[in-house]
C-alpha cells in the first residue's frame, strides 16, 4: 500500500494527473461480521446482505478502511479526502438482481441478494470540485437507493462506473494477481474487447477474473481509453504501468 500511495502523490503533484481512488474491503467486513457473530447466508455462492450486514459494511468501508487510505495518502505527501457514494449523490444505486438457471428444469430464477446494489447513475459533480482543488477523492463503494436505502456495491463495479462517468483516461484495477493470464500461466499484456470475449468463451478467462474484465469492457465502452488489471502488491505498480513502455498488467482496449 505504501508504495502506491507514494505513486498517487507523484501523479497528483509532479505529473499533474487527477487520481480517484475507489476501494473495497471484503476481508475486513468478513472479520467484523465474525466478531459480531453475524451470519450471512450464501445464495448460489453470493452473499445475501440483510439490514444488519449492510450497516456493518458501511461502517467498515466508509469508516475504518476509508480513513486508513486517506491517512496513508496524506502521510505520503498527497492531499486526500474520504467520502462514500452516498455523499453528494455520487452513486445512485439500484438493487442488484442476478438470475441463475436450475440445472434440472433449465428454468431461470431471480436471486434476491438483499442490500447488494449496482450503480444506476453516477453524478461526477462533486468529483469535479475535488479536481479543481487538486484533492484526491477516496471513495467507499456504498450507494443510496431511490427510497434512501443503503446498498453495498462491488468496488470494481463502482470504479468502472465512476471512470466512465468522469471521462477517465485509465481505469487501474489493483488486485492480487499479475493480470489476465493465458492457459500456460503467462501474462497477457494487452487485449481488445473482441479477444476478451474469445478468451471467456474458451475458458482462458474464468472464475473471479470474468467480472473484472467485464467491468473493464464496460468502462472502455463508456469512453475510458483503456482499463488495466494489475498486481497491486508490486512496489510502485501504478507508476510502472503508466510510465514504462509495456506496463506491468493487462491492458484492455476497445476493438
């Protein structure tokens, strides 16, 4: 984390870029739910989020983790301010609905995941204000529904939607793998949207990497020049990606 917070300071103060940080916090949420003895059932592998759970989610994301990241950036020499998607109507959310197909009857059914949401609308106005003041916004992916209810949103999904709405040049998705790997385990340095669909179809891209690349495709579709999946554990990963000829992750572009 420290090397990449230093990178944010460099991007802001020395290069003139305007980084926006969107973070998650799954492990910390799981730890707090366990500590509070709150059991969250899984529905076809997806966590159902009830009212008690979403309160914990908001507390951890908008509170503890958000302020830790803000403090780390400020200590590195940047100027960061924390907020959530509920601030300034940044993320208007709707209930996320997933459908699954019953293997026996082949009938699709809708899964109710409770207070799990997705962005319905992004209002970048508040981010424009930060941009003019050279402030780095650090955003917790919590949004508000039409009736004032709170929704937990996947951080990758929120980041992609915000990147598209703000006209970002790059979406950088920091994860714990080198990027998208081929079937031999080698990094794929660059892909077009057409290649992404091909690799999903033949099984090269599978599991948890599928929603990540789909988020990248959505961002590119909405005007982002390129989206990159890279290993955030690599020291100075952001700077290496942006300022070396071939980068360190997988770049996804339109085409």
